């Protein structure tokens, strides 16, 4: 923390499974200063091709994928950060 008088931002984890319209509204309000002291830490989905997950990547946000339907293994997880390609664990 650079400024000891400024509180740490509230970091959000956003869950989505489709277009991510609520996520995009939150991101827009943060960007426009309507939600001061708030940042999106990660966007999580259980749908690999969810348009909202792609939008999060386009915004440079960290994403995570937890496949929960018809997964061949009990747990399938993929994550990505703005600087790296997705990684999956089975």
C-alpha cells in the first residue's frame, strides 16, 4: 500500500455464466468512478465459452474457469491472468 491514509480497495470476485451484463455494469461503474475504492480481482465462470469471460479477458482482468457440468474429472479448473495463457488442472 503506497498511501497509508488510503484504505485498501474492496476486491470483488465476480461470478458469471453467460453474457456478463451485470459484471460489465459493475466494471463500467468502477471505471467511471461511481464505485470508488472498488476493483475487480477475478471473474469466474463455469462456462468455458461464456461471452462475459471473454469480455473480462479483453479488459485485462484475471479469469478463472471451473467446469462443473459434464466434467470428465471431479474437478476441472482453468485460470488466466492478463499476462499469461490459461492453465488447467484435472
